[in-house]
C-alpha cells in the first residue's frame, strides 16, 4: 500500500510560478524568470521536508534538462535563439497560444516538483546515498513522463492568474510561498485526482531506480531492493533509501 501524500503548497509554489512565466510577454525575460524559479525548486522542497541538499546536487537538479550542452548543441544555439524568438513572439501576440503554453509548462513543473519531493522523501539525496544515480533517474523519469493529464487543471490555474508579471516579481524577490498561496487553491481542491496522475511518475522513477547497474567493486554487495517487485513499492511506501 502506498502512502498518500498531503498537499503542501511549498512543494509546488516555485514550480507553478516557473510554468506561469510562459505568460510573460517579453522574450528572454520569461526564460530568466523561469530559470530563477526552477533553480529554487530543489531547495524549497528540501526545506519543506526538513532536509538539506548538497550544493552540487541542488545545482544539478535546478537544470532544465538531464544533459549538459554538447559541442553540437552549442553550435546550434544561434539557430535555436532565432527559432525561440519567432515562436515566442507569435505565441505572445496570440494570447490563447500563450495560455496553452503556460498550462503545459505548469503541468510539467508539477510533475517535476512531485517527483523531486518523492526522491527527497525517499532519502535518495541524503548523505551516503547514491545521489548521482538518483539524479540521472530523476531526469530520465521526467523525460519519459506524460504530463498531459493535468493540463486541464493547470489551465484553470493559468486562466485565474492576473497581473502575472507583478506577481512573479514579488514571488521572485520575496522567496516566500505565502505570496502565491492563492494559486495553490485549485490544485489543493483537486489534489486526490491530481495525485493519481502525479503518482505515475514516481512509480516510473522506482522502476528505473532499481535498474541501477552493479557496483564496479565486486566486494560491494548489490542493493537489497534491486529486484522487480520493489519497483512498485520502494520509496512510495515510506522514505527510505533503496540500496
């Protein structure tokens, strides 16, 4: 039996703000705000759980994706910037498209926050745990997650957001979930249905986590939970380190 999680707005405050940055009508300013909120998500969730993350783990978890830019990726940056400008300007002119973008982004960040909360509660980033493996699996599970099921709920949050730039400025400056507490009311009131979808990304993380390759040192015993059935239970049944 899995342990149901009570709704805690502190886990989702920065994630929701990161998604809402898609509504900021100024190109590149939206990216700067998104990066600010995204980088704050790990630390805020850790504090909500009474944990502390290592600086390097916090930095890695605040990245936008699982991989650093390759040389080819760096060479493509100018083209990517042009494509970004063309797309974002069009979407910001046509407000309904900006709302759709924001709803998708909010849903993706909710899944990110839920999974990060799951990983922290499980102890996979604690001292002595294999944080490097946990972070790799975290990003892989996110890349493979289907966040579309919560887009409708996220759209409700987006549609109720007014004077978004001013609110995000206050939230970025004060770093206090209380500033955006009203944004959490919709997610809180639909929490049982939302968690049913969010739960899936945590289960997928478990299945990937127990596929950890054996240690290179033959003297090190393999993880006790490195078996198929643990994928359906594991940290969902209580915070504990697998392995």
